[in-house]
C-alpha cells in the first residue's frame, strides 16, 4: 500500500501557483512526476501524491525542481485568477478516475504527436541532406565535365597545330628533294654536252672523221658512245629505312625456358585489369591519381583528421573497390564508423582487416592490436561485453605492455560483473 503525502505548502499569484512537496528522504527523478492540465501525480515508492487541480494549467511551460529533500513546482495558470484552493473541491472517485484516465490519454496523444513531429523533422533533415548531396555531386560532375571539355579543346588545338607543322615539313622536304635532284642531273647534262661537242669538232690537221670498223658492222664509234650515255639510269633518291623490333613487356631478354611463366603472368594481369575496368566503368571521369588506392587512403586520412568522417568513408570505400587486399583501408573505415556510431559496420570492417592480417607476423602486430581494440569497442557499445572482452584480451596477448588496453579490459570485466549481479 502506498503512503499518501499529505504535507505540502503552496502559494499563488494571479498567473502562477508555487507548490512545495517534501520527499521525506526518498530519492526522486523526473520519471516519478506526471503532470497534465488539471492532474498532478508524484509517485516515489512508497510515497504517493495525487491532486486534481482547481483549474487548468499550462503543463508545457510549468516546471519542477528537485533539491534539498523537496520538489518545487512552478505551475502557470491558463487564465489569470485567484484559486480558492489548490485542489478541486468535492471531487469524487468517479470524477477522479475520469480525470486521471483523461490526463493519461492526453499525455499519450501528446507523446505520439511529438514522436510524429520528430519523425517528420528527421525525414525533412534527411531529404535536405540528400538534396544538398545531390547538388554538390552535380556541381562536382559539372566541374569535371568542364575540365574534360577544356582539355579536349586544348588537345584538339595542339593536334591541329602539329598537323600543320607536319604539312609544312613535308612541303619543305619535297622542295629540298627536287632541288637535290636538279643539282645531280645538271652535271650529267653538262658532261654529256661536252662529250657531244668534242665528237663534232675535228682535230687540228685532220679533215675527215675516222671510224673504227667492227666485225660484221660498219657503224662508227661516236654513235655507239652517245647511245650508251643516253641509256644511263637516273640516280636513286635518298630515303630512310626504319627497323622495328617486337615490343616486350618485360625488361629482360626473351628466353624459351621462361615463356610459360611470362604468359601466365600476362594473363593474370589482363584478367585483373578486366575486372577493375568492369567494376569501375562509372569512374572513367576520375583523374589518374584518383584511381590510386594509396592516394585515396591519404585523402581519407586528411578528411578523418578534419572531422569529415563520411567523406573519409567514401574515400576508403573507393580505395577498397580498387584494391580489396589492403587491411589498413578496413581499419580506417572501422575508426570512421566508430565515430559515427555505425557499430555493426565497425565490427564488420575490423573482422575483415583481421582476416587480411594473416599470417600473424611482427610487422603487422600494431595493425592487429588496432583491429582487436576497435572491434572490442564496437562490441562494448552494443552491450556485448563478453565479445568485447575477448577482443581486448587478444590485443593484450599481442601487446602485453600496453597499459591503456589493460585498463579498458579491467573496466569491461567490472561491467560484466555488475550486469551479472543485477540480473
């Protein structure tokens, strides 16, 4: 049976009522107080105080303060007036029950309305954030397209300039070849004319042209010599011979004993490149450095240090899509998810990092300790203290001199003991 609190003191003004209620050593919290427009209840086991107020009050602006073994209520009246008494006179059990139930129903409806209002506000915030993200992405996409268009125009101009230079060079070479050809032909013509002149002009002391007879023919030697000179071919034009070699991917010389190994390596590289190209076809507009996992990891680290955890997660996830075998990317993602309280994602990324950090060697001890600690922290925040303690103990086995991990593990053990005792 509850003990009714009859002792209380109150005073009033035209607009407010000030009520003081002694607690008699009981410890009260906000959850022990219920107040509506005309109903006030304080339930602090084993004490109970219940009152049907004389007139309605503004329960939204009214307040209650707990201190010095008392509860001080400041109740603002809805209509300025002086009350004859604090509670409603001649309030029977039925009316008291009706007012109590009506107050509870109104409180439930009000709580439901506030929940709905919070839900609508949350949806509006999400919608606004999504629209803002879309606008930022559109602006970034437009910027990238503008840069691509500028680069395309620049390359087109450079290509046109190069073509014009090639045309001018070809014209110059053709003119130079013609001049060289004329320079080679003119001496031949001069020698031919000189020989023709010598054969036509008679020597001094002779008045007849002497001919050498050949066997079976009576032709003269001068005509046969001219005929031979006319049949000489033109000089060959100068040219450049280009020698090409079969290209090789490997810097070493080709050896028959290594052909199978080289072909297998090339096949694996081509398959990996095909997978990357098929998975990242939507990333064709990115710059070359933006397709480098190490560059993306550094960018994510900078964003994490600046507090932009969502941006850091995007950078790490893109790096994971480019190279899913780097455990540090998953470790950094887990740290970001812990900051954002995405606890299940933090557990998942830490577990993936531990899978990749095998076999355990001295070089990856630090990374394994971080993975265990971050997964243990996520488990503890999910109130899975036993799993979190296992991860902290695993981290202590790797680094037994780390005092911070030892302190955290001890705290988790105390939490487990308190939970078991309370249950």
